[in-house]
C-alpha cells in the first residue's frame, strides 16, 4: 500500500507539474509574441514619428534663418539701389538710414559702412569708432569684391566681439564700392537657441570647415572637435539633397548616443545642426517600454498564479476521481469476494443444517426413550439427561448459526432487539473458557455496571466477540497470556476493548487486517474472513471497529457501538409497525 501511495503521489506531482507547464507555455508564449510584435510596431512607428518631427523642426527653423538672412540682404541691396554712393557717403544720411532700419527691424542692424575699392571705409554710422577703418586685408572684403553680395562667417574683427557682415558690391565710374552692415549676433543666435526639445536638445551653426558660428546658451562648452567627423558626414550628405535635412546617430566622446539632424544654410556655406541624446528623444518610448514590461511581468505573475491555482483544482478533482475509482474498484472486488463467500456459506449452511436437524430430532427421541421405565432407576440417568440437554442446546445454536450464514448469504435482515451487552460478553467468555484452559490463557473482564442496552442482533454480536476472542487466543497459543475484555460507556457510545498479550501484528499488515481473505495465520488454519465479517457487522450497526498493535506487545481491538435514546427507539418501532 505504501508503494501504491508513492506511485500515486508521484503521478499527482507529475500531473500537477505538467498542467502548470502547459498553462504557462500556452499562455506566456502568445503573450510574449503578441506583446513583442505590438511593441516592435509601436517602436518603429514612434522612431519614424520622432525623426520626422525633428526633421520638420530643423527644416522650418533653417528656412526661418535663411529668410532672416535674405531679408537683411534685401534691405542692404535696397539702400544701394535707391540712394547710390554719393548719398550714402554722407554720414548723417547714413545714420538716418540706420535709425530707420533699427526702427523697422529692431536691433538686428548694429552699424552701416561704405567702403571703397581700396578697402578704406569712407562713411560709417554706428556706435563704434570705425570711421576710417581699413578692411583691405579682411577676408570678408576680399570675398565681397568677387561677388555681387556676400554674407560672412562669424568672426571677432576690429571690435573684438563675435559678429558677421552682410556686404553688397556696387559698380561705379571709378570702379566699385561696397555697402556693409553688421548684424547683431545675439539677435541672430536667439533664432538658433529657440530650437530646443527635451532636456538635452540644442542647435548650433557650423561653417564648411566645422567651426562654430553660434554657441548654444545651454551648451557653451560644446565639443566640436570630438564630433567633427559626424559634422563633416552630415555636411556631405546634405550637399546631395540640400532641401532635405539629414539624420545620423553616432556616439560622442563620452559614448553617449546622439541624434544629429542637419540642414544647409546660406546656400550651403553654413550647416544648421540639431543634436539630442537618443535616450532623451525617446524618453516617452522608454517609459512605455518600462510600463509594458511591468504589465507583462504582472501578466506573467497572474498567469503563474492562475496556473498553480487551476492545476491544484484540476489535480484535486483528478485525485478525488481516482480515489473514488479505486474505492469503487475495491468495493466491487470486496462485493465479488463476499458474493462468493455468500454462495459458499449458503452451501455449507444447507449441508450442516440437515444433519443438525436429524441430530436434534434424535436427541428428542432419546429423551422420549428415557421416559421408559427401564431408565427410571438407572444410575446414569442424570448424566444422560445432561448430555441430551447439551446436544439440544448446541444443536439449536448450530441451527441459529446456519441461519445467520444463510441470512448473510441472502442479504436478509437480521432480527434487531434490545441487547444487554454485559450478558453477551459473559456468554462468549463462558463459551470460550474451555479453550482458554488448554491454551494457558487467562481471561479477565472489566465490565462497567448498569450499562444501557443497545439495539442489535444478539447472534451478530456473538459472532463478532467469538471471532475476536478466538483470534486473541490463537495469538497467545502455546505461550499463554492474558485476554482482557473491558466495556464502558463513553458519551453516546458503548466502548468494548479486547486486548491480548500475544505476538502482535506487523505495522505493514494493519491497513489490510479487515480485507476479505487476508490472514496472517498458517495455511489451512484461517480463511481471512472473520475480521472482514466483524467489520461489516459493526459498520452496519452504525459503529466503528479499530485495531492497535505492536509486535511483541500484543493487540487491542476497539469497538464503538452507538447508543439510542428511548424516544429514538420508540420512533423507529412505531415506524416499523406503520410500514408493516
């Protein structure tokens, strides 16, 4: 039985483990696949939208900056076309033009100056002392005389402050002259500083050589040299398709991944660059990823909890069904065995009943003969009478036993009546006294006085006590011992205890002791049916029989018989009368 239990436990554990694995696999894999697919699609779409948004941002600001430069250039060209050199070389008139420009455009224009072909400034309007400045060696001047108009890079110049020049070249009888204007660097830089997103996004302008034309206020110490390669790459990319901003993702000197988006300015001379940490640009995506991961984790935890709960419920049902199946199978087997026993008992009862009937009749005939005068004075008459009486008594008992065998075999109802349990015990002890004498067994009874009667079949109780007493004597045969029978009332039960000092029952056999045909006696000495019949009789009475044993110390059988109140008995009797 222990091995079967181990196999059953192993099967239950294996089934539980397999159910959990199946539920987790069936649930988790689709969850991971669906979640991964959705996240991948969302991530791809989100990346495209972020890049598109940044491209549009840079493109719109590049157009604004180009518009700003073209507007200032257009203003200067309008002055040269409208007034000519003679007018503009009048410093008071030039000052008036500067004031008008500042009035219309704010402080975008810092100063104005007229420069001849030799690079000498012939007229000046502005806050600095640059009336007779010489620009012959200035790079912007040499570039200005080569084209109709020119917008310089940012430089320090004579004033020692960052600024850039817008110069327009004009033809003259004596050659050419140039009208230049200085653009306020702070105002211009503000156009670039407005391009900001997130915490790390900033923009700046580079020239073709990778030199900063504007410095972001948020990043005054920007490392241009460390990123010069990426700027050069962006510049070459943007030159291919000037109208479309270029995108690149590179790591800087600190191994931080950055997004770079660039657009050309000033006809390709400048490059507007927007730079932002990738982690910052995709912060919302990262938050979504963390939220998705958390939800997936919670989903996995929920699935695992559900798997364990469901598996336990399923396994519990399977185990219960399996237990019920085993119990049913056991009952079927027992029923089959008992049916066979019943058929055997019926045959034996019929075979015994006939000779017992003849024996009882012959004893009656012998009694009639003893009435004859011949036996009146016979000295053995009393012995004959005792023997005949004993034959009649035991013959009736044999008939009663065969009747019980037939009743058991045919599943007929036994006669139930009020029984004095003390009397039944005393009768069984007296019946077994002869055998205990030869087996060197001493019987001791401890029966409580004034015990209430119980509703039972006397012959069935006798059968139970007879089997248990005989088994106890068999356990102490050839070695002697003490058989103790006690009886007392305990709550609503009569408790009978039958104990011996025999060799005891091994623990491995205790679970099978009441099984039909199971016996520990030698072959040919026991059928293995006695305790099974006892168990059935006690259970039918609504009682319970249990066994306690230890090898070498003896065995104790405990019988619990339920008491019934007088009202309950009367109710049952009345019900029986009504049914009859």
